[in-house]
C-alpha cells in the first residue's frame, strides 16, 4: 500500500544505483538487533573490508527502528568513513543539524513501534480472554476446533513439560530431557493457554511462573521511566543528580547531599518537564542567535583545497622548502576544518513539529525525546538552564 514491499524498495534502489550490491533481510523487522539480521551483518562486514562506498536504503525506518542498534551500525560506518543516504527522505549525518533531525525521527519511530507492539499484544490478549484464536499457530497439546482452542491428543506431553520443569526447577535441564530449546521451554511454560484450557491446573501453572520468576530475578527490570536521568547536574557541586520516587512522584537530587558534602537541591520531574516544554523553542532561538553573531564570513572550502593542491605541486617541484610547505599546509588544513565545523542554525520548524506530537508519546518515548534533544540541565533560581545536544 505504501510502496515499502521488498520488491518496491529494490526497484527504487536499482533505478537510482543499478550497480550496487544488494543486502535483503527478507521478513525481518527493522526493530530486530543486528545479531538477528544476517544481511545487515554481511553489509557491515563488507564495510569493515573497505568494499562499501555508500549505504543506500529507501527510508530510515527500513534501516532501523531501534536507537541502540542504529548507533551500533553507525559506529562501524563512521570508523570506515562510509556515509548513508535515505533515498525517499531528506536525511543526512554530515552536519550537526542533520544528526539532530535523525535522532529525533529515530526516537519517534521507535516509540511508534513500541506503541504498535503494545496495541497488538492488547488485541491478542482480548481474543484469548474471549476464547478466540489470535493467530494461526498453536502450541504443543493444543488444536483448533471450530475457530477456538481446545486440548489435543498431545496434551499429556504438555503436562509432562510442566511436571519436568517443577521437578528439575531448571529450564536448561527440562530442555535436555524433552529435546527442546531453552527458549522453547520458557515460552511454553509462560503460555497462559495451558491453564485456561485446563491442560494443567491453575496451581501448577502459577507455581511454574513463580519458579521462572525466582530463577530470573537477577534479570528483572523496573518499569519506571525517568525522563531526565543522566541529564541534570547539581548547581552547587556539579554532580550528576540521581532519581528518587517520593509518594508516587519523581524527583532528582544531588547524591552528595546525603553525606553532607553539598547543600544540594531537589527538582520535581513534572515541574522540569513543564518548564522545558514552555521554554524549548526560546532555547532554540537563543542558540541560533548566538550562532549568527559568531558566524564568520563564509569560507570557500573548494578554493582552499585548490590552494592546498597548488602548494603540493610547488613542493613536489622543489620550488619551496619542506618547512614552508609544512607550515602552509597546516594553516590551510586548519582553515578547512574550522569552516567544515561551523555550526548551522537549528531547524526551529523541526523542533516545533516534534513538540506538537509530544503528548502522544509514551513515557519511554518522552524519555527518548529529551535524551536525544538535550545535553545537560542545571537548576537555577529562576528555573533551569539547558543545553541542546547540538555540537
């Protein structure tokens, strides 16, 4: 419908780059980690071998929708000076403004993917509660009967799975005894369908869940989301402030306050969030004004490179000394680097558009938004000073 099928993408890419090597992870989501995308791994290996000049894909969300995995791949590309291009979108990573735009859109794409996953899970769970079939696949010991789940002739094998696990209290040992993979055993044990259909009694299923939970306790993760974790610094001592929960509300406090080494302060997350939403665009305007004031006369980089080439010719023909060549070359190179580092204004419209959709983001999406956009936050008497992640 949206021209994003594999065939449609390949057709567009072949039209633009007819001689390119093709890497197709057929049927694998862009949310998957690199280790589960064999063709992406092959591409990165070819990058490391120096066989790739440019990576091209149709849209950024076809490359990845996982911020952590994006930076893993980007580190490989950066290390070998390989740029990428989104054929159907205006993205680039050669400037600070371009990188900021990419980071914001990645955050939005990941959050949308997270919310889609949550909606799908909710629909499936509702179908299960009503006794309907959410998918076409069925687990061991279950069959489809008139559009609904029912115990099959292999129900005894499913019961044996639970009994073996409760006896050994080990997923690994259970997998060895029944000839399954550990992930397969773990997935089956967590399937509520066995209890709902009476294949195992409710107490057996609950006991299995408790054992699974106790075995994986060290891997448990909190569901609390701190929007500004790692971004806030104490105005008194400069320490990075830590997150605390008090009466259901989130605050940030200086860790040195507790040992008496800093008078410290505490900040309400809700108050900080409201302040940033109200003052973010002004911060963008202030940054752009500072950039405008310090912006120097535009430097013709191409002209500088020509001077560098002429200088090299003079040295190669023994018309200037090595010392003079080295001094002049370094001077020109410094001028080129300064010109290429010159910051361009932040696109105010991009930030404004991102803010317009802020309320629709999940808590984790909001955290990603601020972590992407901001470099640091410091409480002040009047409010907060903040620096945009724009270097």
